[in-house]
């Protein structure tokens, strides 16, 4: 019961937020539900699924409760089956998908050679991709892991960075190192890096390589140019997998189009390439992150609609102006054909 309710009854409050017409009473090891019959039935099914997940060793959080409720509402199966599949376990912590969108993303990585994970911040795009990479290495499905990302600052110029080449590119690749240390023994990571089993490198160093028997993850792909994206995808060798992750709403390129935005149109119909699109429903950070993402999405949609209206009005004005010019030219041609001159001051004949 303690694990079901959560610390300070946080999971209980999440359950009450999901079903606002249900009164939940807890006494000892017994939960009583009162309220609308349909919602009581739905809440009862959710509690049963949560109990099953706890008995299977699943640590519950607010995200799991909300995701389980959505899975049941959509009729997408049993949350205990959908969310209980662990990718790998590190230091007693299981890494597993926490939402239906994340589960579809992980399954797509298993079934396809190239997968694009596109979605807002906090949806686990990179984290789950790296977990699948470590899993593939542990199962000896690949011989090495290659992690790369473009060296682009987020909206500001850092200027000259002192030190060796490794020191210069380290700040850009630090998030990848952090994720590696969470998923693997920190003492093992330096050895794997030294032997080349795990390689972390900037995207600029991928030119001219053929990556065989590798699991390659390209992070922050929204900051690649179309030329860089084409170069990276054509590095694919035999026995390899690629996962490309990015958020097309956070492009930091100073000029030019994003390679991630273009590739969704160029490669959309090719077999063995899958585009997994995650949404704010898949955010597993603080609940405010999902609301922030939705707010910015609404703002961007409104701004695009206003821009479209302005462009349409401008095109209409240009069309009217063009018609006026055509009419004036036509009148001038008639004047020339009759030999009559128009007075430039009064407009009289």
C-alpha cells in the first residue's frame, strides 16, 4: 500500500486528478471508490493495473500513473504489459519506457534500421536510444557504440575555448557522457572509450567513414544542415543501426534550414526507416515541462496563422496593384493607337 500511494500520498493525488468524479478513501490495506459508476469502474481498473505493476517490481511514479490511465482509456492494452518491459538495469535501477509513445519508439528501434525520434524536450528520445545502444552492445548484437552530435551553441557564441581538441568539444558532448555514466559502470566507461568500443565524437568527424556493426546515435539533429544529415545517413554500414533524435522546435542554426526538418519530407516513404513522433504526453520530466511545451506549440500555431493572414493580404494587395498597372498599360496602348495624347497634369484629352 505504501508503494501504491507513493511518498506523501502523491500517487493517490494523481489518481484523484485522473478521475475527479471519484472519491477515494484509504484505510489500512483497503481502497474504497465512490462516485460516477463509469469513472469508478475505470479507476478500479487502473488501481488493479498499478498493483500488478508493483508486484512485478515496477517502481511507480506520477508519470506511470498518468500514462497507465491513458493506456486504459485508449484501449491500448494492459499497462502492466506495455510499461513493464525493462530495456536494461543499472545499479538496481531499471530503464524502461514510461508512456505509450515511448513504448512505440523503443519497439520501432527493434524493428527498423534507421529511426528518427522527433519530439519536445523531456520525452526521453536520447536517453532511450542510448539505453537500446547499451543493450545491443551487452547482447553482442553490435561491436561498438558511436555517439555524435553537432557542435552548435544554443543561441550564444562561447568564443575561443582553450585546451586540446578533446577539451574544446567536450562541453558539447557532455550530455552523452552523463547518460553513459548512468547506464554503465563509471569505472568501465573510460576503458570502453580508450579501446574505441564506445566512441563519442562531433558530427564533423563522420565524413568519409563507413560504420559497420555499430549502434550510432545522432543527438540534437535539429542543428544539422541538410548536407550534414545526408553525410551522416550515408555512413551506414552492414549490421548497424542508426537512431536520430531532435526537437524541430529548438533549432539553434544561425542561418539555413534544419536537416532534420528536410529529412522528414525526403525519406518519409522509404521502408526500414521509421519516424517516431513524441508529444507533450510523453514528457517524463516535471509536469510543468509538458504544459510549457503545449503553451509554446499553441503560440507558434497562432503566430504561423497570423503570418499566413498577412501574407495572403499582401498577395491580394499585390494582385490588385498588378491589375491597376495592367489597366493603365492597356489604356496607354489605346491612347497610342488613336493618336490622342493625355495631359500629364489635368488628365484631360
